[in-house]
C-alpha cells in the first residue's frame, strides 16, 4: 500500500516538473524565418527526397550545402512548385516564392545544430503559430531576434510585457481598440479563432 502511494506521489511530482518545464519554453533566440523554414521544408515535401540528419537515411540524402542562390532557387522551384502562401496576383506569386526561399535558407543554412534541434522540438501549436505569423507578415513591421523591420515595437520579449493570451488575441482581432492610430491590420475575419490562438501561443514563448 505504501509503495503504491509513493509511486503515485512520485508520478505526480514528475508531471508537475514536466509541466513547469513546458511552461518555460522560449523561442526568443529564434528568427521567425527559421521556424517557418522548418515548416516549409516539411510542407513543400522536401522530406520526400531529403533528410535533416547529417547522414543518409534510406533513399533520402542530407542537405548540407546550398551551393548558391541561383542553384537553390532553381532546385526549389523545379522540385517543389508548391507555393504555399496565398497568391493574390501573378507578380506577387514570385515575391512569395522568394520569401519562401529566404525562410528555407535561414532554417537550413543559417541555423546552428542546436537551433535546428530546438525548432524540431517545438510543440505543434507554437510551430504553426510561428508559421502563421510568418505568412501574415508580422516581421514586415516587427523585429524578432534580429530579423524583421521596426515599424511596430520589437517582439523578441513581448511575453514579458504582454503575457496575457486573451489580450494578444484581442489585439490581433482588432488592434485599433488599443491603439487608435495603429497601422497593424485587423486579423478578425482573415484568420480563424483557432489560428489567432496559435499565434498567441507562439507570442507567449517570446520571453527571457
Ligand atoms: C524529387 C526529389 C527531390 C525533392 C522533392 C527535393 N530535392 Fe533537393 N535534391 C534532390 C537531388 C537528387 C539532389 C542532388 C542534385 C545534384 O547533385 O545535382 C538535391 C540536392 C539538394 C541540395 C544540395 C545539397 C548539397 O549538399 O549539395 C539542397 C540544398 C536541396 N536539394 C534542397 C531541397 C529543398 C529545400 C527541397 C524542398 C523545397 C528539395 N531539395 C526538394 C532531390 C530532391
Ligand atoms: C503594418 C504593420 C504591422 C503588422 C503587419 C503587424 N503589426 Fe503588430 N503592431 C504594429 C504597431 C505599429 C504596433 C504598436 C501599437 C499599435 O500602434 O497598434 C503593433 C503592436 C503589436 C503588439 C503589441 C506590442 C507591445 O509591445 O505592446 C503585438 C503583440 C503585435 N503587434 C503582434 C503582431 C503580430 C503577431 C502580427 C502578425 C500576425 C503583427 N503584429 C503584424 C504594426 C504591425
């Protein structure tokens, strides 16, 4: 009987530890494009022929060298013609592919081994939230870990200031309610509630 009680207490302690460990996740060292690049590598089916491991796995080969920009662009466009961000016009389509090349390249060739491991280990809601943030161009106005522009405030440690998930979602829905002059787009109607929730989950990992 005592033994059972001990086991129960022990499992409870392990669970509490695991949960507090999960709560401590931070991505404030990662550029949004590094996380998005990982998503693209999977979504664009690069994994059909390639592996992220340093060694060959079965039929698939690793991708250690970019060779050069022109070669990489050509290879990605021929092997994966899938353009994932929504294209609103023909001209834009090409720009979106360029954006995808930047993210793929940032993840594959500018990230350290530790950063890659960190990205791969992220919870799926956080990874998807970051990918949605990348698709909706948050870094067109916000800086995160040295990447992006500074039209709006830097978001690298935004969770230390804005740690409230509900506030983050409200602000995404309609920024004008908090900053009447805001150039930030209202995402209500463009993104689902679930998608805004995932972006908020990602933002909450941006802290010291
Ligand atoms: C249908 C299979 C296929 C798909 C899909 C594919 N590749 Fe490749 N990739 C290859 C082959 C084959 C080579 C070797 C080509 C050569 O040696 O000229 C290669 C080479 C590469 C290299 C150069 C590796 C080196 O060390 O020289 C990179 C980088 C690369 N691919 C990235 C990607 C990315 C990113 C994607 C997804 C957008 C992708 N590939 C999709 C087949 C594929
Ligand atoms: C066109 C520029 C623009 C875009 C795009 C944009 N924002 Fe903003 N954002 C701003 C500005 C400017 C502010 C400063 C407050 C204000 O005026 O709304 C802001 C404020 C914020 C804040 C509050 C920051 C703080 O320190 O109080 C958060 C969080 C935020 N944005 C997240 C996002 C996310 C996530 C995205 C992408 C889904 C995004 N923003 C896209 C311009 C933008």
